[in-house]
């Protein structure tokens, strides 16, 4: 009905009228910003390379995301064995009174040796070697973990660092190498 | 404070200056977007005090995460997304405030008037009607019809699918019409 | 009463230089020996000292140093990383309360690293009552790590905070990650899952920290 939509259109016109926010807000914002300076909070690269202004819109890619899913499906299809169900870190195999048992899996067909290195083994490259399963380059290891948040990565042949494609990445690779995180909640 | 040397400067250029260490340049962005973003905040939250809270938080968070603004040409849209989230959080809290003991009676009076018979001005009726919408559909309605975003833009900011957004906007229109009619009838009686 | 992590990192840097003058560090950890060059090891142990004095967990700091060593990072990079983490642990503990567990503090620090504000952590603490914050804050950090803008991630975690078990938080995060892996934009993926999961509890919410208002 024309009458009804007139009412609505009128309402929209009224709502579109600009607000008048007190300019004291500007002062409060700047005061808050200035009271909490963040020296060095911004990564140095943003200070030095302001040429992103000239570049086109940066594209966000998640290269391993798609791979993770593919790998997961591949494992299910190829093996179908119970323990090969892609267990994502954070979904423990078993939860015990002492903590949880987590399985870590990585596909690295060309590797001769893979070890799991992380917060839970003092970042020792020798403490937690992974074992190869089947003939398709799948490596696995299970580790008991107490509640906590653990950074880790896979070390292939003692030299190449890989993150775990099925786990969240670390927020920033502080040390120039990829990494992953697993979180175990308290029981 | 340097407002003079920000007039005419693009958002992207101001962002670059702030990231290079010239904190004061951010004031230019605040001044530029204060009223524009303020309109949404006031309409969404229904009162200026909460709107100013939301605005202040959004601007401060915008500053703190400025390095993560990947497309500084679209700073306004990026900041708007932050504001929408702030309004969601504050709005959720405010809906429960009436159950708690509140000291500022004027704010309570302003926030709690529900009945159209108590308002005579058209503006207040419209504001009341918008207030009655549930937050999710109110948000969709304001973004579509008042802020005039496209559904694509709304999806990008809110994460909701276009079909869901369209449904919310349609429901909002229905509800508002009903409420405005009801108010008019009540005014006549 | 928010403590800027930048200023805290400076505090930890100062503590380092003072301790080095005052005498042998109490925060010695045998694991660092041989893995980090001597001068840096001393400075790291000074940070551990300060952390101990502030009753902050030192294990995460040692872990971070060992990670840097293991990855062959430059010593000053390792030291900066340890100081930065120490500052974040302190800010997280201050925000989440003195009775916070170590896993909570570590996860809270990650959330701060991701861009959350200390007041977000404080609000989460108020919302979740006697449920732990470890998984909620970890999920916040993880969502940011897979591309969700921090502000959206904070909103989502807060929206779910009242009525969500830890295991549901993890399922939520996994679903979002899977959707992203399948090609959804991070915000869309989050929105879809949030719509399905969000519940509005019918309970008064605790007061949020107020900003200074105009007089």
C-alpha cells in the first residue's frame, strides 16, 4: 500500500539525517591514544616499506588451508584405519586424569626423518622422532600433554621446518620459521 | 593540532603518516569520520552516551590495529566494520542494563521509554520504532537503508550471507511499518 | 589501568640492565646453557628474574628462548621475543586477575598478541564466571591467525562467552577454519558459524568497564 511505504520512506529520511557528535570526542580519543604509546608495536616492515600505498590491493591467500583439507581427505580415503582419522590438535585422542594424549600427523613423502619439536619438549630436535606409517609418506607420533598452549613445528631431515597444515598457525613467525599452535583446555 | 594540514589529504596518506609515527595525524581521521560513523552508532544504540562510547572505542582500536588495515584507501569501511562490532558488544550489555541498578536516572528515562503515547514528535516515534527492532534486524536495516551499503559490502563486514541479510531487512521493514502504524493509531486515539 | 605492552617491554629491558649490575641472576635455567650465547643468556635470565618477582610463569619465557635457539635465530631477536612475551604475560595476568592459571595467562597473552585489548580479557573473565578462559582466548588468537580481523574475532568470542563449553569453542574454531580452507572469506566463515552457534542467555551481564566520559 502506498501509504505504508510512504511512512517507511519518511522514517528512512529522518534516520538519514546526520548525527552531531560532540567534537570533545576527538580530544578523548587522542588523549586515550597518547596515554598508551606503543613504541615498536608496529612491525618494522610497515615503517620501512610504505610502498604498499602504491601497490594494488594485497591478496590474502591461505595456501596450506586448502592443502590441509585435501590431505585430510586423502588420508581417509587411502587408509580408512581408525587411528588415521585426521585428529586435529586440540581434539585429543584420549583425556586422562593427568592430561590429554594428542596425535600429530604430517605428510612428507620425501623425508628420511621427521621430528616433532615444540614447547612440550624444550624445542629439542631429537626428543620426539615421528614414525613413518604405510608407504605414502605419512608420519605420526602421539604425545601426552597437560593443559596449556604449545607452539610446535615439524623438522624434516634436520633442516626444514614445516608447520602443521591442520592446526592454526602461530600469530607471527618471530624467528622467521613457520610454526603451529595446539591448545589443551583444563579438564 | 594540525587539522589544517590534513584537509584535502586522502585517508591513505593520513594512515601512512600515522604509521610513520605522526600520531597527531590520526586526529584528522577522527574528525573526518566522527559524524558519519556517529549516525550509525546513535541509531543502532539509541542514545548518544552509548554511541560516543562505541565511537571512542572504535577509533582507539582503529589506531591500535592500523597496521592491519590492508587497504588504507578503504580506511572508512574498515573502521566502520570495527564500529559495528563495538555496537554489537555494547548493545548486548545495554539490553540487560535495565535489570541492574543504575545511578544516572536521566539516562534510564531516556533509554527506557517504550510507549508511543508518551512521545508526540515524529522523530521520537521513529526512533522508538527502530529501538523496538531486535539488534540483528535493526543492524541490517540501518546498514542497508540508512548507511546505504550494498549487500556485498554488508556480507564482507558482517559475515552473514546475502540471503540472510535480505530476510533481516525485509523483516525490519515489516516490523517498522507495523510499529509506525500502531504509533499513528495510538496518537489519533 | 591498562598497562601498555610497549612500556612493559621497556620495563623488562630496564630490569635486565639493573640485574646485570646487581649480581648473579636468580632465574637461572640450566636448559638455556649452551643453547643461547652467554651474554644473551644472562640477559634472558634477568627477565626471568623479574618475571619471578612479579609471580609470572617463567616456563613460557624459557620455551620462547629455546624455540629461538632451536630455529637458529639471532640472539638479540631471541631476547626481544622473550621481553615482548613477558610484557604480554603481565598484561594478560593483570587483565584476567591474579588467580589466573598458567594456561590462561599464556593463552591470554596470545590473544593480546593477536590484537585483543586487555579490557576484552577482563570482560571475558566476567562473562565466564568460574569456567576457565584458556580455550576461549586461545580460539580468539587462532581465529586471527587464520585471517579473521581481530575485532570480529573478539566480538564472536564474547558473543559466545556466556553459553559455550570449551569443546564447543574448539568445534566452532575448527568449523570456521574448514570453511576458510574451502574458500570462504574469514569474516563470512565466522558469521555463518556464529549465527548457528550464538545463544542469548537470559541473564544480566556484568558491567563493562566505563570509558572516561565528558564531564
